C-alpha cells in the first residue's frame, strides 16, 4: 500500500501536528528533524512521499533532493514542499523550476494538504510517474551504451594509428644503408628512444581503454539497477479502478 510518508521539519510541534492529521487519514507517518535523519529513514523504509517543511536554507532542500536523485531505490518518490512563508514560494519555484511537477510540488495552504497527499499517493498517479521514469531510464541506458561504444572505438582507432606509425618507423630504421659501428650505435639509440615514446603512448591508451570500460560498466550497472527498481515498484502497485 502506498501510504508511507516522511515529514522533514526542524520544529517538533509542526511535525506532530501534521503527523496527527495524516495518521487520521490512515497514512503511516515517519518524521525527521533534519536532512541527516531524513537520509537515515529513507535508507531503511520504503517511503512514497516526503513532506518537507522548508526553512530559509535552500541548500538543505537542494542537498536532500540531489541525494534522493542518486538513490535508485527512491525512484518515484514525490516531495511536497511547504514554504514557511508564502513570499518564499517564488524563490523556490525559480530555484527548482526544471524539477517542478516531476520531482517536487509546492503547497502554501495546509487546508489542501490532505487532498494533495491523496493525489500524490494515488496508485494510478504513482504508476504513471514510474512508467515515465522507466522510459527515461531505458533511454539513458541506451545513451550510455552508445557513448561508451563511441569512446572505445575512438581510443582503439588512436591505438591502431600509433601502432601503424611505430611499424613505419621500424621499417625506416631498417632501410638505413650499412652503417659503421658508431653510426649503428647512434641509430639504435635513436630507434629505442622513439620506440619507447610509442610504447608509452600505447600504454597510456591501454589505461584509458581499461578506465573507460570500467567507468561505463559502472554506469550501465547503475542504469540497469534503476530499471530493475522501477519494475519491482511497478509490480507492487495495485492500480485503483476509479
């Protein structure tokens, strides 16, 4: 059931006031008095809605939102922000405009709280949010695969070109007419020096290839896990026929 709510508010009396209102509506309510407590709670419980009583520190909200975005298991969680003053609303909207109606929602009239909570925890609404998130996640995974393939292709091409130049240099040194001992020694030293440069370049590219493979392996794993979390959440949702 989509009924778990986390209230984040530094003021105890406001927390308990909201908790009382929401528990009467049948919601399971948790609370946190700061971001650290919120992170701890969100790491343990399957929360579907966060009610955030905004203080004057916009960075606190930004930091929590950014942390939530990095957690695959919290995908689909809505954040309902209640500004302390209505005058703060415009600053918040300006700050978070790209994420409004996707990640966060604002409310200034507490009389509308129950209605908004009911909407944001409606199974049809949550399912649609998750389906949209899944579309984005699948698209993002495809982009990661494409980007990784392109970068590896470029690095391997660069490596082939260096190897080709190295072979050409080797042939050039071999084609030099017969040399006396002193000239041969100098020629060999020149060759070793140039060849060492090529070897170092190839080693450097090999490291880049290895790092790129590991980086995109991690990115693909994270993106794939995100899709898996969405699928798991979708399985748990029983859509209301209303």
